[in-house]
């Protein structure tokens, strides 16, 4: 059975590892070799990203690598780049599907192109739409998704909350909606990476950790201003943020304005985040929305307490109304500070119970669990 993965990306996002882990789950656990997987490269984005030792087969659509020249940064630049990818790959992807006739095309990102192709053309291939993150379903997008949905075979959702949301929206027939947890946890890899040495200046430091692209969605400005209040109670505490993005200068200005230089560290993108997670006091997610929230799952697996915004998306479900961690009111600085202080003043057993609950829940996001569910979807 031949499977093609379609997932063009512009910057380092969690979906990238979800795609490669999904492919690797099939390669690792498909003992009968039922599945032959290929990853479609639309603009050269996957050429430098993939570790050659993973052995993932890449199908290059466009002859020239133009990924590095695509506009990146704010919303409008991202939309422009998506339009360029759509236009340049429209006929190339159509020809590929007609020629190779894979049983399935699994589309993660820029799903508008597969939706349009499958609406206007007949293929022997079945289209699986993989919902990644929390899509912004304005009226226009909702209309077009509904219009183009008739030839979609299955739509997979990363959390129960997203599944319920799409069920209510009635964009896709309910029988086509399936729950498929992201393959976040590659246990062997994490256990190796967590032991790698972090920078010397952080080794003996007590620090809170947060991870994500420096964007409005991640709401790091809220976290930094809340940290200013937290330091009044815990002056030796530091905050480390891993990630890069368009709000870096804004956040640097905020840190300087709050006199937090030397206390808040914007460390940029890190290929390995597990060694930082392994040594942190706790993990805080200030995101306005997540689905599911990869770092929350990874923190839970590494037995770290998690504090997150109650956004009625992934974090709310993952932390199970504070049974698996500490939830604060979304976009509420005072609530974040209060929840952190609550965490610090909680007894050891209470915190331990939350960590145990979160670790149990995180196992739903292992690559093996992902394989089991995906195999059933493909086989049926």
C-alpha cells in the first residue's frame, strides 16, 4: 500500500516532527511491510530538514529549491508563501497522483491544494485530511471547506475537543471524522536527548521553561510580565524561552523595559529541547490556543509539572481541568501568577499526583499508539 504525505511548511513548527514521526511509526511497527511511505517536498523545505539516517523517501515536486526565498514572518507573508506553493505545485501534484496512483494522500498543511485537486479531478487515491493545530475557521474558509469536502475520505483530529468542534460545524460528514493523536513521543530518542548537556550557565540555575515560536499566539508577553510578579516572591528564579519568530524584538524590548535582562533568556530555536525540559522546575504554556500542545505532552512524559492557559483547546483537555496540572484563566496575568504560586505552595503528594496523571495521559501520544490507530484507519 503506497502512502504519500503532503505537508509543506515555512518555519520550524511542531507539525514537522509529527509528520516524520508518523512516517517512522509505519516504518518501525509495520512488521508485514504493508505500507510504503513517501514524503512530498514542495519547495525544498524537507531537503535540509530531514536527517538522512531516518531513511525517509522524498518525492521532489519542484526542480529548484525556492523554500529559502519564500516570504516568512507575519500573517500576510505566510499567506503569500502559501499562495505561491499552491500555484507552483497545483499541476505537479496532480500529475504525481495520476502517475503514481498511491492508495492514500495524507495532507497535513496547506490542505487547500489537495482539497481543490480532489474536488475537480478524479484520482484512484483516497484523501486523508490531518487537522494540525487549531485552524482559524472564518466564514470564507468554512464555506470553501464545506464545498470541497465531498471527496475527502477521512478527516483526523488531534484531540477530542477538535473532534467535537468539527462535529458541530458539520463541515465534514460525522462518520468521516476520526480521533488520531499526534505521534509526539519517540521514547528512545527522548531518553537519549534528555541527557545531553545544556549550556553551562543554566546547569545549576532554577528556571521556568516555555517553548514555541515567538508569535502572538504563544502570548509570551503575558508570561514575561507575569514572571516580573513571580520574581518578587522568588528572586533567584529565571525564565528560559526556546523558539524564534517575528515578535523577538518586541519581547526583547519588553524584557528590557521590565529590567529583566539576565533573568529572562530568549534562547532561539533549539534542535534538542528535551535536555532543557529535563532540568527545568516546571513548564508554563501561555498560548492563547494550542492543539494539542506538543511541549505539554513532552513535559508530562519527563515528569515535569505543567501550568497552562485554560483555552478550551488542547491544554484544557490535556490537563483535564487541573487534574493533570495547573490551569489559569486564558490571557490573564494575575491568574497565571496565582496559579504558579499555588503550584509552589502545593504539597509534594498533590504535585506528584498531577505529574503521574499527566504522564499516563501522555502515553496516548506515543508513536506506537499513533501507529495502532492510523493502521486501523488505513486498513478500513
